[in-house]
């Protein structure tokens, strides 16, 4: 469905204004990202990195400006073509690792990969029947990453994606992001730590 | 459809697992109804006259008890973000969640009613009537309660606010639910009229509930 050809898609924001709790977080923000490109959103705490990701994901309504994706699936809205990996993992402690993943695969729909294969890629294949309540923070993050692999979406919105991942996990994740970009996807990541892949920097809210 | 079926399956599974809400509601219902004969005393005639009202009140409070977590849990762990972003319309997702809640927490109350009817000196016909009215009326409780549950997420207030918002909406359901049960047991009114209104209340809430809840959730995006 999302037959991605490199250079095909372009995500751009023009004059985006974000107001939260009556306070203007940022205004007049322009940004763009094309297929195969990773953008690292940097800025000090509270500068609106997470807000920007949530604006793109449709979870916040911009007070002004536009955000459009050119060249994506014309039948789908922008949020439907995005994966949002936030601070919270969207995992249910009562369900097992495999149940959590297959729920999201069924619910999100679209083109889907093999859940077992995704779990093996993120290194959780030994724990498929373990309830998510028993996972460590790093394992929970790995399970969220498996969601990104199982359900194919062209745009990845990542909020501090490497948090809680160990060194091996960060390497693994770097590989996953490179694969995603090579397939023509695009990544917008809010981060303090180096992303681990070649990326363009988007600084918001003045100097860090 | 697969998306909605997956959502319903997941919610029921979570509710039935250890720590899920389904059992808590039934236990609460059981406790309220079992304690009532001790409070009212051994007057069997009085008990059977109060029976339908006690069962209905118990069911109402039990469903309120578990409803406030309907969206809160998904909000806290970030699932609600992904549900909002997905292709599935939020209204349908809300309806699926409410349906799952009713199947996991409402239906067990109805199944428990015949057993509890014994404690309240209700005969078979009377218990059947109460169970039938609960079957017709509890969807209304769930689907109107869902609006309060969504508002609780939007306004970042749990528990009490939800009860204050939802209780007034459930009063008509309570009135016609008990009226239909009484009519079936003692008369002289016909069972049909209040029961039809009860069904109508359920059908209206089935339509309005998901839209109101989704509107509230969308408004509260942050």
C-alpha cells in the first residue's frame, strides 16, 4: 500500500504555532523532511520538542500554520501514516509481550510484518509469553520498537527514542532507523542524546 | 472491523485477568446485595418489595465503580494517543471499548442476579423480570457512563467527578428499570410501557454515548 520510492515524500511545516496552556511554546516554525531523511529536533527542556511531534501526529491542534505530507497515501490522513513513539509505551502490563504486539498490529492494520520476526529483531523472542508487567524499562522500549517494525508506516515520530536502551540496543535501533530510511521512510526525532545515525538538526526555542 | 474486534478482545482480556476490573464490580454487587437483608431485617415481604430496587442500585453502583478507568488507563499508558491517531474513527473505538466493558463487567452482574434474587426473597418470575430489565438497561448505564469517563480524562479528574457527572444521567434508567421490574412482580401497571422506555433509553445512549465521548476526548487532546 505504501510503496515507498526514495525521494517520493516530503513532510513540511509552514509557520507552525504551538500554544499550550495559554503560553506560546514556539511560533513561526518552518521545517521539512524528505524521504530517506532523519531530522533531529533539538532544544532545551520545555522548548516544545515533544509538542512538535504531537502536532505532526495530530495529537495537538496547531494554533496556526500548516503541516502537510506530500506524496504519501492520498487516502490517508497524516497521523494515519505516522508511528508515534512517545514517553509512554502504550503497553498493557496484564498482557503478554506477544499479545501486546499483535493487538497493535491488528488494531493499526495496514501492511504488517511478522510479529515473531519483529520480536526477534529487537531481542525479545525469548520473552514472548512473559506479561509486559515483568519487563524492564529497556525491554518495554524494545517492545515499542517492535511495533514500528511490525506495522509499516512511512513517518516515524520518535520522542527520546534511545532512552532506557543499552548500548547494544542503541546500535540495534540505529540499524533499524537506517533500514527505515533506506526504504524511503522519514524520521523526526526529538532528542538530547546523539541519534546514532546521520541526521539534520532542527533547533527550536533558541540556543540550548 | 479487525481493528474493533482486536480492541474488544484486548479490553475483555485485560478485564478478566488478575487485577482487571470485571471481578471487582461483581464482588461489589454481591457485597451490597448480601448486606441488604441484614440491614433491612427479616421481613420477607418488605425484602421482596425492595428487591428489584436493591438489585438495580447495586448494579448501578457496581458499573460506576469500574467505569471511571475506561479511558483513564489507556490515557496513562499512551494507548489513547495511538487509538486517536489510527484509521479507526474515534467514535467507533469508543463504542468498542464500551461494548467490551459491558461484556466483561455488565453481563456478569446479570448472570449473578438470579443467585442474589434468592437472598431478597424474589421468586423465579420476579428474578427473571429483574434480570431482563438489567439486560435491557445496563447498556444505557455503560454508554452514558462512558461520557463521564471521557470527561474525566479530559479534565484530569478521576473518580468522584465521574460519579457526579454520570449519576444524574442514570436516574431515568434507574426509574424505568425498577418500574418495569415492579410492574412485572406486583402490577398494576403493565410491564411493557416502562420496559419499552428502558430499551429506548439504551438505544439512545448507544448512539449518543460514543459521539459525546469521542468529542470530549478530541477536545481534550494534549
